[in-house]
């Protein structure tokens, strides 16, 4: 997952609004969002190589999502999959603050990550490349492959787009956020971060929707949790040389 835009307790109709793009190598197998047979309360996509997920929600309203942290340091071989962080929280009993406080003590076992975890009452964040766990105040946030709200061009453009959508008709939120997530515009070179991957790759990765020959946006997800307890998730799976497919789920907390 390389971009998560979210509005936490920042809309009169929605307790939570999430718009997210998962970026990955095209050859890594994954299953679209569905109720997990081995954890029927969990609705999430699934990484078929390691068994974890990048974003999910439960019937009780537990939510989590993760991104990788991009820097010049090589990944640590043998580190546990960061997708397990989401799955473990969704399936577990710990509150978000308890889960992240416990995780903080062993976060160094993982390659760099940013993790969001929440429930019906709160939303929390932890990165093993930043300070300790933090509870998020109501507002609009953006997380890409660095720390929360790092002002990369895609994060700033995405947050501005999310605010614009939320200011419009509630009935158009889903369609307009999917349109936002499909934005392939690359940032101006002067605005690019330097994470050690070179200017051309930084430029390709600066788009909200990434499309390179071997790596790119694999799934776009819009998740809304209404103040009435109604949850809607639409996931659009994409890939080179094929038409997008969608799955939709709706349930009440």
C-alpha cells in the first residue's frame, strides 16, 4: 500500500473515509477484498505469498492499513511481513492503543512501515521510522511511503482532493474518490523527494496511480464508515493489459 488518504471524524455523515492505492509488483499474487474464511469477521484483500493484508475492516469496526517506508537502506532479509501487522490487529482483541504500544517494543524486527489502527472510538498511528504511537485528532491525513503527512506531492495533492470531495455531495464521495485515486499525473521535478531511488523513479512514483512496466497500482479502495454504522467498501483491482474489476461490500456494525 503506497497511499492512504483518510478523513477521521471530519464529515457530518461519515465517521471514517478512506481512499487508498496499493502499489506492488505485478507478479506478486493477491486476492481481492473478501471475508476471510479463516477469520470470518475480517473483510480485506490478501497477499497470497505471505498471508497478510494491506487494508481491512471487521464487522465490529476495527480498521487497519499499512504502508512500506521507502529509503535508501536495503530491506532486512528474513524480516516478518508487514502485512501481518494489519491482519494481527484485525483478528486480535487488543484496543488500537494497546496493540501499537505492544508493537512499538518489537517494531525494529520489521522493515520500515507506517501503520494505522482504529476502532469505533479512535484512530492511532505508528511508524518504526518515527516517534512512538500517537492517537490522531479528528482531521484529514495522508500516508505514503514515509511518515504520516510528510508533504510529498502525491500526499498533498491527495489530501487536497479528499477535502474537495468531502465538501461536495455525500452521494458522490465513492465515485469521486475512485477518480482521484486514478490520477496518473507525475509531480514536477523540483518537488520530488529524494529517497535514494533516482530522479526518474521518484518521478514515476510521485503519481497517485503508478503505472510502470513491472510495478504499479494494483488495487484502489474506497471505504466509508457512516455515523449510522453503515460500512461500504469498493475495491477496484487493476493491472497492465486487463480491464479493471470491482468488488463491493456493504454491512452494518
